[in-house]
C-alpha cells in the first residue's frame, strides 16, 4: 500500500479553520492570534469533555440505573472515560492544527491515540456483553463450559480488536500490512495443524453447550463408557462409572459417536428381567408370583404398572419377561436385585423349579 500521507493535510477541519480565521481576521502571520485561538480550542475541548461527562453522570446514569439489567450500567462505565478522552484528543488535534499549521505528523499522532482509545473501548464493551451472556447462561446450565468458554472468548475478542487497531495504525503510517496478514495466515495454519485435536475438542465443547444433549448428573453411555456425568468442560467431559471410576472423554469423541442419555426425556428407566422355569410349571402361577413380587418392591413404580409376558420356549426352560419402571438409573440394579431375590424365594416355596442347562450322554457298549 502506497504512503498516502500527502493527502492528509487537506481535511474538512483544516478548511473550516482557514475560513474561520479569515472571517474573524485571526489568520495570516499573527502569532498572537494563533496562540489565542489555540488556547480557546483547548479550553473548549476540555469544557465540552467535562459537560459530556457531567451529562453522563447526571442523566444517562440515572436512566440506566432504572432498568433491571446491569448490562447497560456496565456498558456506560466502559464508554465513560473513552468518550472523555476522545473529545479531548479531537480538541487537541484541532488546536495543534491551528498553532503549528496542518502537518501529517500531528494528524498521525492524534489519530493513533484515537485508534488506541477506541480499540480499548470496543474491546471492553464486547467483553462486558460476553460476561453478561455468560452469567445468564450459567443460571440455565450446570456445566463448566460457560465458565471456561466466556473468559477464553473474552481474551480472544480483545486480541482480535487490538490486532485490528494495530493494523489501522500501521496503515496510517503507510506500512504494508498485506504481507503481515499473509504471514499471520501461514503461522495460523501451522499452529492450527499442530493443535488440531485441541481445537476440535474446543469446537465440540461449544456444540455440546449449544445443543445440550446431556447435562450434569445425567446417566449416559458413550461408546463403552456408561456412567453419570460429573462435569462438562470446554475440552472434555467427565463421567463416573458404576464402579466409581472417573473416565475423561474428549468432547470430539463424544460428538462423533452415538450418545445414549438414560435421563431423557425424564429420569424414569424401563427395566426388563427374564425368568426361566422348568417345563411342566404352571404359566399362570409363575406370572402371578413374578407380578406380585414386582408390585411389592419399593423400587418399582406404580405407574406405568409392571407387566409379565410368557416370552418363549427355550431349550431347557420356558421363559417369562418382566417389564417395570424405576424412578432413576441408580435404582435399576437395586430393583433387579430385590426382585430376583424375592422371586427365587417364592419359587422355592411354591416348588417351581428353576432349570439349568444339562446334557445327557449315552455310551454305547461294544461287544468284545
């Protein structure tokens, strides 16, 4: 990009000041008139900045304090000082242009300071909005993704805004930024390739945050891992298995596999248990015993009611299927244990045989 500083002196401000000084006979070679005008502009800019500061404190602050949201209060606090400094810088730019005559150096220095102030203010405003969004999101979720993502995004936003401000300043001084952008692109590609797993886990964490396929405390199954979700982080999800071991699963693996959530649409779990009895047993009696035991169990829900079906003729038994519901996944094994124990005792009392696989071997005698 070619240096364009030669065109910077012809500005609307300079034209206005030339007309002003000519109109009121303050122009020409009179150093005294220029000093007076310089001081007046400085004082006017300070006065304007203080008036705006007063209006923000007295009226705007009163208006935003009447709202229920704290976001507008924080945004106002973020732009309070930047507005004050911007007015002062604009006043100094005008004043210096009057006293020292229009120069490219003055324009560049003041504009550089303005870009810095505006960049800082923009970064603060965006971060305030992100933090407010994060607090609202934290009230709706029990995950730690938002706790990790919001600070990460805040730092990323600040970095991007500062880089943009730096590029504007470099362009202002006629420094070529195209090669720098290309260099950043190549460096970014190299860094991204080296950390592709980390980036994929971060993106997967955001997908989980937005889609919410499960929440903290849900009982899920991902691949061969079955357990309760302990924590959902930005890079990984932690689950506690049934044998009380922690499994840390990268988020990229979770989003790339089928996930079974036993807690959705609610915590209730359907349980199936098969019972086999010997051939010759009374099917009606068997069903009656199983259903009676299931109904009396403290872990089995009354609605939907438990049901028993004569399922099949197996090789060494006739099989019955019991279907019932429990309130949560953690009650599943307790219910199965309770029912199996009670059914076994009742079968023994009622002389209902529980068969086991057996083989009969016939040996043929050979005549010697």
